C-alpha cells in the first residue's frame, strides 16, 4: 500500500515530465521542419529558362547577357531586347521556347522573371567592383547557376525574397537555412555573408559601401 | 498550509469603492493610451518635439521616474545586503514603486523612439561606446530583476499560495533574494550613472558637457548619488500618501523619519558635490569651449532654474529634513520629501530640455519647447498606470508586513 | 582605396566653402534635395521640423546701413574627423565613421529613431523624419534611384553624396583603375554651385585644391573650440566672419 | 550582441561590456533555475510525505480517509 502511494506522486511527476518532453519534441519538429516549409512558397518562373543549354551547349558566358555598361554599371537581368538578339524566331523544338517567342517576343512583352538574388531597397551593390576589380567569379556568390537547372524557386511568404539561390532540390528545413557561412552558395545573400567576405579580404566595411 | 505564511485578514475598502477609485485612474490611463496610439500610428509629429528639441517631456519624465524609482534598489541593498532591518516595513512597497517606475519608463521610451519595432537593434547591434546602450541594457535587465523581486510578493497572496508550487517558488525566491538585490544594485548603479553620463559626454553641447574620470563624466556620479538620495524620499512620500488615503497606520512612524533622514543626508552630500561641479564647469569647462556661463541662461530657462534647483528644491529640504524635530512633523516631512523629488525632476529637466534649448551654432537662436497634449497624456498615463498597479498591489498583496500589528 | 603600389591610401574627403563668394542663391540646397531624395513637409516654413541636409544661414554683422555686411553660410554635414560627436553615441551602431574616406555615414534602416545623435551634434545637421515622406505622384519618377528614400521615424543627414563616390569607383573599376581622380567624385552641391564657391577633394592629397585651400589664412571652421575637427572648411577675408564662426570666443 | 553579429569586435570595450552583461544574465538565470528546481523538489517531497502519512494512518483506504479528513476539518 505504502509503495503504491509513493509511486502515485512519482507517477504524477513522471506524467508532467512526459507532457513537457512531448511538447518539447513537438515544438522542435515544428520549428525545425514545419515552419521553414510553411514560410516559403514554391513558385515557378514565367518561362522555364534553361541555363545549362545556354552555358554548356551553346557556350555563351554570363557577361554576354549580363553585361557592363561603359560607366561601370551593370545590366542586371536581361531585358527582352537582349533576348531578341537570338530569339527573334523560334529556335529548336522546346515548347517553352515556343511559348517564349509567341507570348513575349511577338507581343513585345517583358518577362517578369522571379529574381533569385533580389536585394532590398537600402542596399547598393556594384558588380564592377566585385567582378572587374576584385576578380570574383560569378559562381562565388551565385553558385553554379549556369550549370544547374532550376525549375522553381522558393520565396519567403513575408518578405518575398528567394531562399535557395540556384538549386530547389535542397531539402528545406532549418538545417539548410541556418548553415555554415563557408557554404554561402546556398545562402540568402544576407548582410553577414557580404561583411564576412569584405572582412576576410580586408576591403572597406563602411556603411555606405553597401547601404544607400 | 504552514502557519508562518497564513497572513492575518486585512481590512480593505468595499469592492465598489475600489472600482470607482480604479476607474478614475483607468480613465487617465485610457487617455494616455489614446495619445500613445496617436504617436505610434501617426508618428512623432504628434508631439511638440522638433529638430531642436529632440528630447522633450518624455525623456524628462523617464529620467525623473528612473531616479525616483531608485528607492527599490537602494532599500533592497540596505535591507538584503547591509541588513538594515527596519526597512522590512516598507521594502515591498519600495519594490512595487520601483517596478512601476521602471516599467513605465520603458513603456514611454518605446513610444519615444521613432521606430519602436527596431528597438531590439540596440541590443543586437549594440554600440558599447554609447551611454544610451548601457542605459538600455541595464534598465531592461533591472526591470527583469524587479519583476523577480515583485514575484514573491504576488505569490504570497492568499489565493495563489494555496498552490504548493507557487508557495514554494515564492519562498525560495525570497530565500535567495540577496542575489537579486546585489545584481539589481549593480545594474542600478550603472544605469543611473549612464543616464547622467548620456548628457555629460555630449562634448559638443557645452551646457551638458562635464569632464570626469576615465570614460565617466562627473554627471555620471552625480546622477547615481541624486537617485539614491531621492528614491527613499519618493518611497516616504508614497507610503505617507497611502496612509492618508487608506486612513491606516502602515509602517512605524520612526521608519519614515529614518528614511527621510537618510534621504536628506545623501541629498546634502549630493548638493555639495553638485555645487562643486557647477562651479568647476562654469569657470573652467564651459569657458574652454568658448561659452560664457551667463550665455546658458536665457528666455524661459533663466538663472532662476539654477537657483531653484540648488536652493529651493535643494538646500532647503535637505536642511529641513536634517532637523530631527522637523522630521517628526508630518507637514515638514512631506514638504521636505516632496521638494527633494521636485529638485530631482528639475535637475533632469535642466539636463535634457535646457541643454537642447541653448544654441551652439552661432547662427542659431534660443528656442523654447512646449509639449502637446499627446505628450502630457502619455506622461499622465504612467501616473495612472502606477496608481492602478500600486492600488491593486496594496489591496491584494501583503505590502506592509506590520499593517496588522499597527492597526490591531 | 588602394594605390598602384597596393597599400591602402587613406583619404579624408573634405570641402571648402568660400563665404565671400557665396551669393546665397540656394542652388546647393535645391540640388541636395533632388539628389538625395530629401522629403519636404507640408509646411516648409516651419524650419524646426523640415528636412535639410544643406541649410543656408544668412548672417549679418549687426551694424546699421551703410556698415551692414551680410554673408551666407551653406552648412552641409561637417563630417567631423576622428572625434565625431554623433557616432559614439548611437546605441544601435547605425552611424559610423569610415576610416578610408573620412565620411560619416549612416544605415537608415538600422536607425531606431532615438535622436541621441541629434542631441550630440552641435551643427544641427541631423534631421528627424517626423512624417512619412510623400512626393507628388509625378515627382516620384524623378527620385534618384541611387539613394533610398528614408522612412518615418529615422534620423538622416548629409553623406557627402557617398553614392556618387560609389559611382565614381564603379567607373574607375570598370576601367581597371584603383584610384579616383580629383574631379570624379564631387557632391551634388559642389557641382551645382554657380559661382564656384565650393570645392571638394581629398584633404590628405596635397595635389587636390582643397588641401591647398585649407592652408590659407582665410580658412576657418565652425566651432573649433569644441574639437570636433570638421572636414568642412570655410574661407573668408573678413575677420568678423571668422570670429563669428566660433561665437566670438 | 553575439560574436556573430557584424558590430562585434574582440576588443577590450566589447569584452568588458558583454562580459559584465552575460555575467549578470547568467547570475539571474542560474538563480531562477535553482529556485525552479528547488520548488519542484519541495513540492515532490511534500506530496511524498503526505502520501506516506496518509498511507500509515489509513493503510486500507487511503483516499476515502483523506476525503473524510478534509470534510471533517471544514
């Protein structure tokens, strides 16, 4: 009898402890796996552009379309005008190509590309300083984008910024979001990635260098 | 339940009367919340502040109530560390007053900054060289400590202490309260000082700038001293008021006198140092920066402010409360404590608003500042909030351990 | 910036303003507004709350006609050197002194709006955004894309048009150059001054005109007694003007 | 605040400031954890003691006995 009663208080405590542990596990699962996938929306590009085809098979380089102007400013995402240089008529038999020429080129409509690397309004970034002066390869920040085949991209539902820079096959959970700074090719291009690189190279980290 | 924690039943007014009392202050609070809402929703253009007066009524009130709230840490220090036993009578009340002052100040600061949602930046991206960073870190930590000090008082409540867990948490917290008192004292020293330092380091504002030791200007030390001097004065005042409002004897009369004496002594020392600082600043520091002492006192902020601060709300109450007989009379006790508190408020006003009113640039003119009703409303809300929290604490918690014994 | 030999050349960009030449026309203030997307308020006559990175003060010598003399003091941010009042006080590290250019810069999206820097600045340089910035619909198209508009509740100030520095650097980098020529980076106000009263350049570089001008006996700074070490120098031949700048101390 | 933020530097100012800050935070939290753990142990000890007392008083029907006792007291 005495034994039973002691075990009763023990049982009550064990029950409370069990509830606590279970709640902890549930919270961890939610935080690590559920919320990251809820926070990002998978979106498709308006046209399924095929980088490996352009880069590997045709052999054009990044700066053919993403070129520099005389004053050092950078063209950014190519406008229809640049695409039309090659795509004035349908090349090959791809249905996406057909859609692109018929829907956009013929109708003279700009494609509203979803940007993988959009930065907020307060950031100014100079491609010429990084590419021309510091001789940093495009892949250093953008990853092997020209060799991968992104089908869709992940956009943060609140901020609308994309998460994985070039490869949507990476599983989306907190382990890939909070990742070692060395592997920045997956990164979200946040301020700490810029500053870590600036610091390690000894370049200026003044506010105005990156903030306008 | 063990008998040592069963509290004797205390006489309290009827619920109806209490609700009327609360709703009066609730109205004040609601008015203030409306003002705060306007400031948050429409922006700080709702205030009377401008590019000259970047700090206004709110900072003055913030600085003042933080100084006056120092009663909590100082009484805690005296009671838990130095074992000054007669403070047991009102240590609970001192903690509640401190809690009200600090939470009120932080609430007001949140409205005062232009981007409240970014408030956490001052923690995350802290600039350790700024006095304001020190203030923000310390008052947040200290509010946390005050909350912990407040908790056992709440858990002593008859209903709550029926739950064994609450009872034990209260008891155990009480058991190691000395640790929190010590941490609180440390934090308080630094933020009271840093609030003074905030203005003392403005080396481009000759009116506020003071030389000092290492990174700390003299105002750093003056603010600490004035805060620990005025804190007990406010505690005395509030306890006396509570006795008048409730019509009960809550603490021994001698405790109030002792507290007032302590306050006056410290205030007297503070005044001597303040006078020395003023003389040095007027004759050495300011002239070195190209400013004559007399140039600082213009318009509505004339030399009479200095006179009021040093004498009427300075020397007068200090000397008054140092006379044992005067401390025995309620009238002079209250006047003395009130004047000490007003002296501190005036000092904080001068350090903030008057500093900003003095043109440093040769082309600028002397400007005056008037708060809008929104600013007054928010400041009044802190008072309303304070009275409500204090009344609730008095009604439902055992703030004054001797109440039963003294009203038997 | 690095020189050809590879060592870091530390620039100290500064400005000289010849108050004897200044006519008070206000062009510098207007172009500053346009260049930096500085918002304006409904009531611009309320100078205590309006935004002005470049403010022009009209000052006279206090005498009656015919002895009265008037000068104009255009006042950008003084970009105080090494002992900058506003930088050390910011609790959120939103403002900074850049050691490589001497520019006192700011991250507007970092500012929490505590206004402590405004209290610290004796030159009244910093302005607080009391309202949300609003531009007339058509005018929004004319905003400068190189400068992000600020939001309500933050402090802003003159940055010596640091975006122009970045643009000049972009161009230099594109040409494979690692240094800037004197005329490549110039703030909008200096560029626009119709009488050439303002000069801009590197105070550390003896070849730049400003480095020579600040050696002149005509050169003085505002409130030198405070030891804020401004990098904006004024030039005047009149003694009362030079004395006025330091409150006649 | 953390060594990972951009503003953090390993200099004397940061080490003193954050050293003190984290010392305070650790002091507060260890005290709180101590109080929490001790309170839980106290509650557990109380429960055990009460059960023991009940069990020894009324070995046959402990629960009924407790109820009766409460009713009798009130």
